[in-house]
């Protein structure tokens, strides 16, 4: 713990001081105020966490001025607002990103230095909100950053999970899940808004009746009601005054304490309703596919969707906008199928709560929603058993049946006598146990459907959503994913940022296409030397970090070969492992072999119930145990699985990578965003023609990309022809030796059963075609090793990767959504003071955030 670097005397605060000024002295004074008045500490007893919290509140105060100005401007203008509905928001740490966006990073760093504090150490104290599983939630976070940076009115709506995705530990090579208590020290970035709470219904039954005007109406009589309380977090834009809102909902009981039960001696029963209700937002559901039958997941989805839509109606009322103009005020993006129940819920609210007739309500619904599909895996397309769905949401099932009736009539008109099509496209799957198909509901209820990479959208139209593409060709549009260069270059790679800015200015951070200007330096030996030196320094930093955390020495001169992403069979971390064993076998056969030294780094979490993914983690760690201590290897190979993948982890690893592993089976990865982050930071990609790899290759050039493997079409053809993995096993001696060595127990202390499920799956099924791609992958990796030895060539290739990644900014993605789907207008924000001389007289009234 740092000991009292700050002078103990607290400054006198004068009314005339600029409380939210950005100069060093004002920042220091505000920091000391917050340490004293909010944390209740003076320097002699303050901890590093107290210092972090005081700084976070200091930065938040500066956001609040922008936040309130933004809210007032949006309210006065009735600005069309993007509502981004997502079950996950993997925001990452807020402090550093806000310093970058406010343009005060260096100023704050200097202020902390003058107070005797290390800003980097304060960054480490921030507890990361683990509110997402991986790419889906991280994409949502990037999009919020870009929406604010592009001055686009928006609200991100989701769930305030009390416990985020689990922390990952590794014990005896196995993943162990540890509770993520991210709120245990409080969250300085959020503001509770209990005055805007809403009630959400579950279960019960419906009652039909005729109103006083003779209209058919339905009353939903629930058997459980839960309160939703919003918690708001300001989302700053980069060097603009816009500050949008992330609104996360926490579940609470309508009656938190049952005095009758307490007085009767039933002490646990007295708080039962509170515990039952709060379960809904208690923990992020870790399994991100195959969730059918999971009651909690459906409860969570409906809870945050209903809260969010009710909140939108509150905003309409506050801004005096007619209900009939709902779709003019709001455009709602469904981030995958998780929020799709919003289609039925908006219909229910319009008809049952506001008395609107069906056709008018449906017109508003379909003009409001747009749907982003994130998967090509059929098992990841959500569907819910009718029995479960109907018992939890009886009114919504009735509405979905009615939507389906209209929809099937439309199909009959467009495709007469095609009974098979009716069955395939119905919102209800009746092939066995009856299910509600959520992706189908999203397609029918939205005016736009987009994939997240050019290949993904093409395959959606060809395969997964083929029938809907024929029915609604005008709805389909592609929006290739992007990532924010603020967090993933400017913040996480300050050395590279300074070098680039010294040559082309700083405009590239907002307009990433400007990186193309770096191409004129590819033959500048001085610049290339600086570029290479920076990469080496970053690798040295990561090596030091690894030494401190794992007590493993890795050579920063070696090729840093990194695969960091969620662990899944289709992402093929085990193909990477087969390559490591291949190199190891070559060394064992010839200990003096000339081989390019490599450090293999893995990171990623497996869903707790996904045994095969967990077994892949165990295999990687088992290989590492053998390779890292074999004297024949002589440190030419090092293997490390870095535990607890997170945004913090990513910010440390992406800048250090030499080689980015993007090796999913072609046709399985929707897009990927890690591939973009690696390339921006000057890593070369080894990858298949899958997801956004296709577009990265097109942008950076085939000569600057290590391509291998089957195409999506070839994968389909090979499977259709009767793919037999044993044909490859029996005809490739290196592959056979790799598999036999793993099967023999060589990497498992003689246990031949440990990896048998994984090996048997590869030998007899291999649905992700590892064996078919093995030889192409190994040969490509050999080219990687040879190329790395020519450091001038490697540097040229990495520089061109960085220079040509402008397309992959999330700013470009959001602009595509704006132009092709949302049709919103930017709203510029002028800053003004609300508090003058201690008076609140200038504070605006009627502002609706």
C-alpha cells in the first residue's frame, strides 16, 4: 500500500472556483476533496483503492456537466434516439477510457504525479465490470463509445448483474470458476435512479374482455411482479461534449420484507420474495449458447426488455411526444436474439396499456426494431419450449401466435402451396416438442436484418436465414463489426499512439482511415526502426508481467504467437495445440533443429457447462507442463495459458502480439473483433477465410496475411461428400504422431483416458475439420517462422497491417448503421454551467435522460 504521499492538509474550497476545471491545480484540489468528503479518508489512512475511487469521482464530476447538457439538449430537441438493447455490455475499466475521451490523460497523470501517486497503479485498482461473456458484449461497449463520439443520441439498455461473468482460475490445468464480486467496493461510475423504477410482470393468466367502446381487450393477471430499478453510467464521446447513457436494470421485490412471516417466526420467509426477485439480476448467465429450457435466462431477457420499453414510454411522456410517434422518437437495435421478446412486449404495451389497434401497433413495431444476427451456429439461435414460455409470459405467447397467423398468411400469398416453407418459417417449431423461434420473431418484427461481416451476411442469406432472405430481400444489409481505436490503440498502446501521432497528427484516433498516411513510411528505415523498437518494449513489459504473475521467463525476442478469445471447438484452440506438439515432436526427433523461437500465449474462458472446451484448456496446460521443462526444447518454445481473460487482459496482450491466431473453421465465425484489435496494433494474422478475416485480408493485402485452410464452400462440400478424418490421420505422419503422442498419455502423466473424449471426437467426428486443415496450417506456420527471421520484412508487413485497418473502426460500423438502418442525425452539445455562485436557479426543469 502506498503511504501518505499527499499532504494531509485539505484545501479550502471557494465558491468561485471552477469545480470541474481541467487544469492540474483544479484537478488536484478536486481529487483531495473527493478523498476527504466522499471516501472519508485522509492520506495517512487512505488505501490505493481510496485513491482510485477519489480519482474516479473527480473524473465523473467532469462527465456530469456534459451528461446533463446532453440530456437537456436531447429533451429540448426531441432528438431521435438509438436504443441499443443488449443482454451483455463488456465495458472494461472506465477510468482510462474517460481520460482519453475527455482529452485529459496527460494532465491527470501529471496531477497524480505531483501528488506522489502512480496513475498506472490506480488503473490496476479499478474492478472491471464483467457484464459480458465475450465478443457480443465487447462489441456493444465499442458501439456505445462510437455513438457518443459521433454525437448520436443513444441509450444502451441492459442488466446490472450483481455478479459478472466468473473470474477464471487455473488449478492443475483445469479451469475453475470463481465468483466475480465486481461491486464489492462500490461502482463510482453509476448513479441509481429509483425514481424511474418500473414494474415487470411474470406468470399468471390472461382475461379477455370488451371495453366501453366495444373493442376486444386482454388483461394480463400476473402471479409475480418484480421491480426494475435503473442505474445509469455516463458514456463519453471522444473530444466532443456528447455524453450518452448506459442504463442497466437491477431487479428488486415490490415488497422487500414480509412482516407477517417475520412475526410468525418464519425469518427466511420474511425475505423470500426479495431474494427470489433479485435472483433475476444476480448473475450473468455464463452459457452463451444452447440456453433452451433455462428459466433464469428467459426471465432476465424479458425483465430488461420490459423495463427498457417502459422507460421509453416514460421519456415520450416527459417530452410530450405522442405514443403514435414512438417509432419516430426511437429506433431499437436488437443485439442478437436475447432481446427479441421486445417485439411481443412492445405490441402488448401498445395494445393492452395504450389501447392501440393491432395493425397500427404492428406498423409501429416493425418501423422501430432492427435485428443484428451474430451467429452461424444453428444451436445458438434461441428457442424456448412453449410450456415454459407460456407459463412465464402467457400474454406474449398469445401475441406471438397472432403475429404468426398473420405471417403465415403472408407466406401463403407470396409462396402459394409451399407447405414445407410454412413449416420452416413459422415462429413456432412443431417438429417435435413445440418451441418459440426467437430468431424468426426478430426477422418478422424488424425492418432491417444485418449480419456482422460480409461473409457472415452472405451465409445468413444462403443458409441460416435463407427463407427470410427470399421473403424479405429488402430487409437484409451487412454491417461489418468494428472496434474503438480509443481503447484498443490510444489507451492500450500509448507508445505506438505517440509514434503515429508524431508523423500524421492525432486526427486518426477519430478518423481511423487516416492511418493510410503511414504507408509512406514503410521504406523509412528510421521510422521502421522506431516501430520495431516499440513492439519490443511492449513485449518486454508483457514478459515482465508474466514473470511476476506466473514465474515463467519468456523471451521478448521470440515470436509472440497469441490466441485470446472464448474457448470453443469451432474457434479451434486445439488446432493451435496440435501445432505446438508438432514443433515439439520435431525438436525431440532432432534436438539441434534450427527452429524460430516462439512464445505461445492463450487466453479465454470456457462456459462452465462446456466440458469439451474445458478439456481443451486442460490439454493446453498439460502440453505447457511438458514443453516448458523439457531440456531438449532449450527455451525455443514456451507455452502459457494466461488466466482470467478480460478487457484489462486484452489491453495488455493485443499490443504485444506478433502473430494473431484467427483459425476458426471457415463458415463458423460470424465476424470476430479480436482479429481487428490485433491487426491495428501491428500483429500479423494467420487465419482462415472466415468472418471478418476475409475483409482484413482484402484491406491489408494477401502478401501481409498468412492464409490457410478450406473455404466455407469447401467445408460444405467436404462434409457433403462424407468427410472421414481418419483418412488424414493415416496419410499424414506428423499428424499421426501428434495424435498418438497425446493419446499415449505422454502429456497426462501416463493417463490414456484423460484426453480420450477429445481425441475420439477428432478421430471419428471432427465436425470442425481440424484434420482437414492441419497440413495447410502447419505449412503456413512454417512460413510464419521463416518470415519472422527477416525482421525488416516482418516490420514492413506489420506496419502495413496497422496502416490499413481504418475500415475496422467501430465509428465506421456505427456510421453504416446510421446511414442504412437508423437514419438518425448528429446532435452537437454546447456546454454551459448549471450552478452559478452556488445557486441552482439555472438548473433546467423537465430534463429526461
